[in-house]
């Protein structure tokens, strides 16, 4: 009802569990899927991976807890962000629009704190050389990825690297393309998992962990 009430949004289908969600996403081709993490049969993590792998839909994960380890798993599976179930109506509507436009819902700094929390609880990255995809990046692209993972905005990255914001946007787009990632959220996840950035590291202008 909330989404259908918006002139620019249309609900094309609903699903009762993860398996139905994947089938509906393939059949209906939505721009955005709102995915509950805890569902019967196929859970939201597995369903998110399937939707992201088999369709062009962006996935927004719904969860009860802001620092839920399942959220981290959902981001790894390809989700573009997450929402708490006690969100306001306008937050839901805005979130769908943001993700539909191709942006990540989470601010990089929020994502950094989420991932750092999980890593510090026993899931450390294997080291910066562990993910072979990083070898495809130039030195400047690698620096850009580090700053993205530390929560810096494009303007702050531009100041840190002494380049223009347009150049930063170009570097970010190149990083996402070379690494096969959908958005900045996925880039932050990879930066932590590969060990390129460690919990507690902060770049200029980044908020403390």
C-alpha cells in the first residue's frame, strides 16, 4: 500500500518465501526487490544471491537489527543495502528510489562500521593479495578503493588524492567495472574481506570507528 500509493512506483508482485521471491524476480523483472532475511524454505541470504546472480534487480534487505551478521552476509551476496523493519514510510519510499537509481542505500561510513564490527568478531580478511581481482587495479584505483572503504565521500577522496571529483568518479566506476561489483557497498565488502583495509584504519575526513 505504501509503495503503490507513490505515482512513480508500482508493486509488480509479492512472495511468501525465498524460493518464490527468486522465481518472481525472474518472471516479473522488477527494478528493486525488498528481501526479508529470515524466511522459510530458502532464506533471504540465499535468495539475494540468486536474485542478484540471475536478474538485474537491486535487492534491499529488511532486518530487525542494525548490526545483524546476516546483513553482512546479505551484502556479500549482492544486496545494495538494508533497512530496519521499524523504518518510517518515507524512508522506505526514499530507499526504493535511491536503489532503483543505481545508488547504494548505505553511506560508505555506515557500511564500514558494520563490516568492521563483524570482522573484529572473528572474520578477518585473508590479506591484500588474497583476491586476485585486485591485481587488475592501477595504483591510483587501489588508493581510491581504500578511501571508499574508509568511508570518504568523493569530495574527500579528491582532496586526499589531489585530483578532481570527476576524476574520483571515473576511478570509482573503473574499480566497480574491473572487480565486477554493483556499487560502493560491494566495494567496501571486498576491501575488508581481501584485507586491503583493516578495521580501525581511517583516512583523512573519515569518522572514527
